[in-house]
């Protein structure tokens, strides 16, 4: 299945993830008060998944259906690799995270890809292989984005605690895209 996310969002707001026809499939709500959380909901409001940031780390816990299913964290020196630890084994994310062109792969092969579509309204495309849990993959992509953005903020690049990530957002002039 292919999902689209618009190029501008802020994690303190609500945004939608749509199918390729533009039909809203999921609503994503960000809350970055004392505890950083991102929730995935159906358009009718049913919570499907949640991301929780570990305090004082760049690790995110992925909870789907009320159950802890994974932990996402960065590995390597230059941001070229993320590891997703699950009870079914590790998933690796590799590629160009700054340009949003990367793959998610398990021992069984590629389970998802993320790419950026340059158009009048820039979009991010998440292609998920058949048989995968779409909500889990989308939550993982947003966890990777947030970790990547926080690491950029730690390096003085204007990201970090402002919210927003691959899709811009945050405070004007402080996101990835002008």
C-alpha cells in the first residue's frame, strides 16, 4: 500500500496520512509537553498506535494496539542507519535520511520504502510491502524522522525540540525546507 504525507506539519498539531487518491486514512496527533508522544488514529478517532520518546535519549517506543512492539534508535556516526528492534527480529533502515529516500528491511527483505516527490506541493511517499502492518511501518517512519530531526538540532542545525521533521513544520524558518 502507498501512503502520502504533505510536506508541512508540526508535531504539536494534527495532520493526516492519505492514500494515493488523497483520502484520509490516519490522523496523527503530536503532544510534546512533558512527555513526547505521537498518536495514530482512524478518522473516527480510534487510537491505533502511539510513539513515546524515551526520556534523555533519542529512542522511541512503538506501541500498536496497546502493546509494545518495537524500539527505534539511531546507530552509526553520520545518521546513515537506524535500527528497529522488534520481538520478531531487527529491522534496518538505510539510505539518505536527509533527502528522505531510504528503505526498511528485515531478514525477509524490503518491507517499506520512503521517498520524496518533488511537485507543486511536495509530498512524502511511504510504500509498504504486502502483508506488513501499515500502522507500525508509518509509526516507525515518523520515529526515524523525529530522531533524525533531533540529531540535527543537537548539531546546531535548527531542528530538535521545535517539532516537525521530514515534512517541515516547527517554527517558521527553522524546518528543513524554507
